[in-house]
């Protein structure tokens, strides 16, 4: 199937926008992995909670969309902090396998509770980005993808500034790089664990509410998103923040190009084909670093 240059630009912008959502998910995986040495398989459910809480705040409580986005991120971030305090911390000295199984149990529990609260039916999120296409020459752009791209990039930049410019962000990096040394320097490493869990969950929630107006909101929506975020983190190099961003963007572009050039049937398979290829050819990922390295 042929594609002209203008269609290619539209596909590219849409791919980068979705790639930024995958990057937010991958950053969530990376941050909690660096802090706790844990692969959190409940990360996809933070994505789902962001969309469902966002729908509740925006529709039921009539919050403005920006406030609904922030509120959903904060609420899910608090949930992530509570999970770290009540589940991850008591299991910290147990084998890693126990922690991984715990994340799967948390995921199942969250979905069950979400089913009780929001039900199993797909819910429509009111359009908030506008539905009038933007025409630039011969290029027609959907405002939804432009807004998703803009807001995602804003959060990624804010996260980068937090880690590189603030005392708290530097303390988190120090705790991730050498927990014992950070503790001896007076850093409250347990608070850093909770904060990392909150930021990780909040990033997933932001991704969920950003795509909610584009797709339907449902309690099972986090499963595939979580897997793609994991694939993006592995592609970029698990533990690397720049790698998570690069992996997400590459994944989003690859999906959109495959859907346009081959068939949309293979869209979701692309992420896992790339994942397998990376594991076979470059197991450390494109920008793989040592675990615990927050260096950007």
C-alpha cells in the first residue's frame, strides 16, 4: 500500500503522540524499577485508573479537564504510595519473585475493584480536544493527537527538570544509585521509595486520562497499555530514563507506520515483535544502563 509524503507526516505525528503515551508508561516502569528494583506489573492498572478517575472528575464532578487531569494523577499517585507502603515495603527483604507475584495480585485486585465501581461496559469520554481537523497546507492534523503530544512532552520535560534541578529529585537519584550511601548521607530512602511509587503511578494515570477522550474508557484498558509500556522500557534499556522516552516514541512510530503501510490488524503485534528482536539482538536495549542510574 502506497503512502504520500503528506499522509506520512500525519502518520508520523500520530505515532509520536502515541509514542509519548508509551514513554510515560515506560518512565513509570523505569522509575519504580530504579527505586525498588521491581518490575511493577500493576503499572497498566494505574493507566486505567487515570482514565476512570479522570472520567469521574470531568463528567460526574464537572471539573475542568486540566484540573481533572491533575486530580486523577494525584489520586492515583497516592494509591501508588499506599501500595508501596503496605505491600512492597514489607516484602522488600523477601525474594524478588514474591514481589513480582504481589504486583500481579495487586493488578487483579485493582481491576476487580474497578469493575465494582465503574462496571464492565466501555464508557465514552466527552471530546475535550476539539473535533475540527487542523489543515496546514495539504496536511490534515487531528487536534487530539497534537494536544496529547504537547501535554505528554510537557510532563516529560517537567520530570526531567525535577530529577536534574531539584534537591528532592537529586536525592531520589542518589537513593537509586546507592541506597546505603544515600542513607548514611541523611536521605530518607524509605520516603524516596514512596515518592518514586507515587510518581510512577501518577505518570501512568496521566497517560490514561490523555488518551481517554480518543478511545473508550474501560476497566480492562490497562492490560495492553501496560505491556506496551514495558516493551518500550525494554526497547530503550530498562533503568534508563532517556531510553524509556526513546523506546516509547520508536514504538508509537513503528505501530502507526505498520498500521498504515501493512494493515491495522498487525498494529498491536508490532510492539512485541520489536521486543523479541531487541531481546535477541541487544538485550540491554538501545540506551541500556546499569540498574539504578537516573542519569539523563
